């Protein structure tokens, strides 16, 4: 069972951990940096936890000793983020299609009409470099 615990400060987080955690919990998400005190609290309240996650911006600030100690106990600490910012209007497939049509010599106005994309956006997408293939 997964539990998300969100709080404004460490004291409030510890109180919410007391309320929400029990033996059946295997995954915990906390919105604050998992300090030694928070991790110990989680492990005491939910001994079966196998995964603790936190925001990607806070993960680099977590003590290496905490990460190593958790891994020795078989618990993984991972950054887990929700997508931020405005979602993309045109996916990579559309961008590649616009760039391919331009490479073939199709005029921008024709691409705009055929794909239903504003002409200004076609010109913008022309300037974008295609994503690197791995």
C-alpha cells in the first residue's frame, strides 16, 4: 500500500506519519527532505516499507549516510516528481513530422495547412533540434 504524506514543516510531517502509517504500508512519499529523524519515524511506524520517495529537488540534499543505511535495510530512496510547467501542445512525433516535411522541401504554408498547425508554430518547430537518439 502506498501513502502520500504532505506537510508544511517537519513537526507536522512527523505527526501525520504517526496517523497515516501502519504495518501494511510498503511505499511512502514525503514532500519534505527525508532527514534521519523522519526516516527512523517511517521505519518504526511502517516496518514493511520498501520504498521512500521525495521531490527531485530535495533528493540531492538527503544525507548520503541516510541513503546508504536505507539501502542496507533493503529500502530504496528515490526522487519522484510530478511534471511541472505547461504541458507541450505538440508531441515529438508531430515535431519530427514537420522537420521531415521541411527536409523534403514542402513549403511551410503547406505544412501548416495539412497538419492544422499555425504557420508561426511551424517556423518555431523548424528551429527546434530533434531529440538525440540513444
